């Protein structure tokens, strides 16, 4: 076994409403990746309640860490590095994971690393296809973020476009709430859309015609609100299909165009919304037509998980020689 292969990283993810812990061997071998979602706790409020999330992370995290170590058949004292997300995200939830990781690193006398959650999503894809090295364009599309990031090499990022208001997943979740779908709504909208007609309602394609690669999804939300006021009995399936028609159109067109404009031949799509079947099919098909290879991780590495956090940490420590002091604090608005 090589030295790098014996290197064991514990990663923690608590930036929003998933409590997750994972053990990684080397830079890309997942030994365990335990994800507990609090979604049911927040469903009755129609979105994440930060204080409820923080308190639940405090209760669940120690058990999730135990489970991740047991599933990996690793003892805590065998760990080489302990890492946690330190931003972007909700400050309380971030603080819980970060404090836990720091405490463990101190007690075990290992190095500690804080990880950028957005870089984490990009590494979710690396775990899926380690051989597919940069350069590539990345579309990070989740509940909190919608961004096009040119990845020259791991660790070197240039954001070439981002949402000016709501993230795509956030808009889907809010639209879901309007039509009576529980939080989070993305997966259910995905399912309903397959049963509806995408041409039923001509929702706008926000910023589709504007130059550049920024996105806007709050106008779509307002369009759905007005449509529902006039047509309260509209079929949910048709709303879902028409809304996704708009979101998928814009993400596909801008994603592929940015890939071409920045002279990349591959587009990597990550984040919770990358789980969307309609987006996967359309991007793959249109990408093929334009000679662009579009690649998605499996669903379990699209949505929030700690393996992607451990993967960033292992890379940054082993390849870039990084570690953070235990004085590192959460950065809720951290960017790439
Ligand atoms: O990456 P993620 O787990 O958390 C953030 O970092 O935000 O993404 C969660 C988002 C939610 O908005 C959820 O509705 C959306 O991903 N989502 C989906 C699907 N599965 C999850 N959106 C569309 N289609 C899906 N199948
Ligand atoms: Zn995320």
C-alpha cells in the first residue's frame, strides 16, 4: 500500500440540513459516506429553519461520525486528517460541524482543514470519475447556488456566471411550496414533470437572451405565482413540467455556451439539482450534438454529503500541503 493510499480523512458536512460524515482513503476511495437528512423536520415550515437545523446537528452528529467510522472499519486514532465544511452555509449549522472537527483534530493530534462547500460539490464529481482531470467547465446547481465555474485545475477556479437572485433549487423549492409540495420540492417536481406537458404554460426563460452567463430564477417564481392566481386549478404536473422546461432550457443553453466560450470540451454538473432527470437527459443530448461531453456524479454524490468534503480536504492537504489553525471560524458567505 502506498503512503497516500493509507491516508485516512474524516470529513463532516453540516452546512444546511444534512448531517453527514465520511471516511476517505487516499484522495478518492470512499470507505463510508453516511448522510442523515433533516428534511422531514423542516418540511412543515416549508424550508430550513436555521435554529432547528443547528440543534438537530448537535444531537445527531456524534452518532453519524460513529457510524461512518464503524462502516469504514476505522478507529478514530487511525485518522490522518479531520475536516469540515466552513462555508458557505448557515452559520449555526456550520459552527456545529466545524467545532466537532476541531475538537476531534485536537484530541487525536491530527491536522485540521476547513472546506469550501462549493469546491466540495466539484469534488463530488472527482469521486465519481477520478480519471477525468480538469480542465473542464463546472455547473454547480443546488439549493443555495447556481454558478458556472471554469476549473483550470483542482484548486484553481474562476466563476464565469452566477445567479443574481435565487438559486435554481431554491426557486424549485419555493414553487413547490406554492403548489403544495413538501420541502424540498426538487425531486417531486422532477417526478411530476414526467407526467405533465412542458409546453402547457409558456413560463419565461429568465436572462436567457442576455449576454454573459449569469442566471436569474426569482422572476420564474413570480410568474408561477401570477399564473396560479389566475388558474388556481392548473394541473400540478403541467406546472412542474413547464417550470422545469424553463429551468432546464436556461441551464442547458448557458452551461454549454460557457463551455464552448472558455474553450473547454467537457461540462461537469454537480449539486442537488444535478440529480434532475430532465436536466441530465437534455444536457447529455444537446452536449453530444455540440461535441461537449457532459458528466454527472451519481445522485448520492450530487446532493450534500461528507465524502465530497473529505475529498477536497485530502487533496488540499496531500497535494497543496494545506492545513488550518483551530481558530478558523465559519464563513456563511464564502465564495470560490
Ligand atoms: O446540493 P444540495 O443537496 O444542497 C445545497 O447545497 O443547497 O441541493 C439541494 C437542492 C434542493 O433545492 C432540492 O430541491 C434540489 O437540490 N433537488 C432537485 C432534485 N433533487 C434535489 N432538484 C431538481 N430535481 C431533483 N431530482
Ligand atoms: Zn450543497
